[in-house]
């Protein structure tokens, strides 16, 4: 009887130890869904095929819709002579500056507005008026005031990024459940602890959603400023190619802008998966 009891206890200890070791093992990484990753490429491939068919059937003249191979040749030529690198780098730096400044100012003012309803009542007419005005309307004014250099383009991107970040920040902060705020107060949490431990994690999903939109809008802001007046940039390149009827070069610039916007969106999505990994674990 004693041997049976000792044997049973040994088996239970062994089972418990096995369970602990299994929990200590690293979880396998999720498998990449190859089909899901290839779906966007299939869509792009279909667009290129339709584009090539239109060119072969000569539905439109080549100077209106050039064949894909002509655009590819122009792309390689622009890369070889450094033209595309120069204009792309100019647009990217101006876009990143506007995105950083617009995101910071939008988050800061959005947090203050979320905390003070009176301030929202005072500033909301001005903010809505600026946001409802098309960017092409006040872009010439910014170019006149700040010159045709990078400053005016950065400010145009800042204005177009500012409003989505402000609204998403205010919505995210106000969306924090009152019960969680009461719990933090009952634990004598300081304002800084309330901000870092509760408000930021709770508002982060909404905030990152606004940042996704802002990352693509920042490209629009920089290009609009370059259309008005610029020495370099993809908007300037499109203007020059349009006046010279170089349609393949216009396609090259437009496709490059689309790629920049897609990379920015993907970067924010990657950051979102990393920063919100705790939600999936929960």
C-alpha cells in the first residue's frame, strides 16, 4: 500500500514537472499565410495585364496610356541618371517632417482637448475651418509666407496630418472606461501613472489607426506643396513631365508615390502589431 502511494505521488510530481516544462517552451511562431500574402500581388498583376491589353489594342494613343514596358524603361533610366533618387528623397524627407510635426502637435492638443471641454469649445470652430478648407487653397499662402523651400512643404503636410491625429487622440482618451479610472484612483495612482499605465495603452489602438491614415495623407501634403512651387520633389517631377508630355515619366512618379504611401502604411501596421501584441496575448 505504501509503495503504491509513493508511486502515485511520484507520477503526480512527474506530471506537474512536465506541465511546467511545456509552459516554459517558446511558443511556435505563427505561420505566414502565403495565399493571403500573394493576393495583393495577384491584384497588381491583373491591373498590369489589363494595362498591357489596352496598349496592344491601341484603345488610347501611347502618349496618353503608354505600354508598361515603356514605363519600366523610363523607370530604369530615371534610376540610372539619379533623377528619381533626387526627387524621391526630397519628397520623403518633407513628408516625414510633416508627419512627425503633425502627429506630435495633433496628439498633444488632442490630449489637452480630451481633458478640457471648454478648450474644445473655443478651438473647434477654428480647427474645423482649417480642416474643411482644401489643402490646395491655402498651400499657395504657405509658399508665399515661408518660401518655396522645404519649410512650406513640411507645414502643408503638418496641416493635413494634424486633424486626424487630434481627433483620434481625443476619441481614444475619452474612450477609456470610467471604471478603470476609478480603479486607478482607488490605488492612489499619480497623473503620470494614470497617463502611462491606463490612458496610453487604452487609446493606442485608436491612435495607431489615425497614424495609418496620417502616414498616407502626409504624402499628399508634400506633393501638393511641390505642385505649387518647388525646386525638387516628385510633385515637381510630375509637373515637368506633364508640360513636356512625357507620360511614362508621369507614371513613374505616380507609381513611386504609391509605393511610398504603401511602405509608410505597412510600417505603421508593423508597429501596430508589435505595440498591441499584449492585446492578442490577453
